[in-house]
């Protein structure tokens, strides 16, 4: 069995205005089913991790919604961070809490907002990663790249090590430019870094202490007080001191340089559903490539409140209860919510984040 840790943070700005800071994408049903992305993640891990071994790390604003969506999780398994400090403090705190319960436990960290197409292949990859972790490696599950993607980080793989299917990791690479991404793809030596990690908690915490002692000290103090009346006071004292840093930078890159990181090659239809263009490619479309996300129940090209005529490759999200029509257009994203309307060329879907940044600069906090 596996202790599953699910970081559930961020606001999914490239999916604005559907995804907001107060109701981010992991709380939405975006993949053609009635389950939210968070619920789907927990269900996906259920064969390996029982509810009492599953932890969700989330922000104050989302804790109530997370608890409502996951009623089988014990209250203490919803770890609430007072403020966003990036992935390392969040994952490290969960690791420290689990270590006090089971000092040599194997835990895995899996984001709350990813899509997996092939459940059995995913579970097989996680099981192989568990074997690698039991052998002492800090494991990643890398994704076999299907194209020269510039939006993901990469891991460079080396020789087989440990159990069958486990490969050494030579180095973590930042998001490349287009030419470098093409070279990565052609070499066959690189996998996408999907931020899926599996390790023994004692080994991870030892590396954390070596490379980021301030984070180690802070999360250790919080974990020590986790089941005590002084928990809130300790969290209030320690959490603001922790640096904002991703776990890749704080721990994994240095561990890889020391030969302590290995990976499993994953080919199970992974997608981080990062923008509306990607969502349009994933969901069921009509004969002209049009997709309607009939929230909150998934995709339906036959949604009663959308009328599309003589149009192609249009993604429509009718979330305001109004009729939405599209006539004679192509390659657009149309998102209609109660307080904001987005119309965007599908090829510019990644740029929605810039709109959110500008709204924030203009003081429109209530809209983001």
C-alpha cells in the first residue's frame, strides 16, 4: 500500500474565467464525467491507497470544498496551508506528518488536476515506482514525450538501475525552447517531468534536511505538533518563514546530481489539462470539431443552451445560464460566466494567463 499525497493548489489561470482562485480547476468536472478532477485523482489512487492513507494538501480557501467533495477522508488528512509556498513546503509537510505515523512509509505525490487516460498502465507505473522507492531511490514517473513540447520540464534518463523498469535520472531540465525540445525528443533520452514523485519518507526528509534545512526544521516542528492543541500556534509561527520553492529545485535536482533519483517511463495518456485548447482536444466533439463543456457535468456537443452553426473547432463553456450562439466562426474559445466573458483564439489559449495577470494589476481581484 501507498500513502498518497495530493497537492491541490493553484488557480488554473489558463482556464479563467471558469477556474478562479476561490474555485480552481481541480474542483471542477472538466473531463466528461460528473467527478471533479480532485475526486478522479483520489479514485485513481484508490487501488493503492485507502482513504485513511490519502492526504490532500490545500489552501484555506479550498479546504471546505475539498472536505465536501471527499467525505471519506479523515478530517486530519486534509492538510491546510495558511498561504501558498509552492510545492516543496506542501509536500514536505505531508511527508513529515506521514513519517511520524510510519517512519519508513512509501508515499507518492500526485497533482489534483491531471488527466490519466489508461488507469491500469498508470497503476503499473506507480507499482514499479514503489519498488524503486523500496530499493532506496527517490522516484519520479516521467512521461514518454509524444511531441516536442516547450511547456513542460524534462528529466534526462540514464541506465537501468534497481528493479526492472527503473532508470537512473541524470538531470532535471527546465522548460526548453522549440529547438532544444526537438533535440530532446529526437535523442530518446528525455521524459516529460509530470511532477509525480514516489519515495520513502525517511529518505526524502533526509535529503530535505541536507539541501533545505530551513524547510526541514519548519515542517518537522509543525508535524511534531500536528496532533496536539498547540498545532495552530506552531503553524502560524513556522509556515510564514518557509521559502516559496518547488520541490524539484529544493530537493530533486540536487538529489539527482548525487545519484539518488530514478524514474519510471510512463505511457498512460497523461495530460495536465492546462488550457481550453487542450481541453477541446480531449473531450468529445461533433463532426466539425466543436466541443461544449456543459458544466458541471462534463462535455456535451448537444447542450441545450448552445447553438453552433457553420462553425468549426470551437470550444464553448456556457457557465452563466444564458444561451450562447456561434455562427460562421472557427478555432475559438468562448467561456461565458456570470461576471466575465472570454473570447479567445484557440491558438492563443496559453495567453489567458496574461489576461489574469493584467486584471490583477488593475485591481480586479473579485474577478480572478
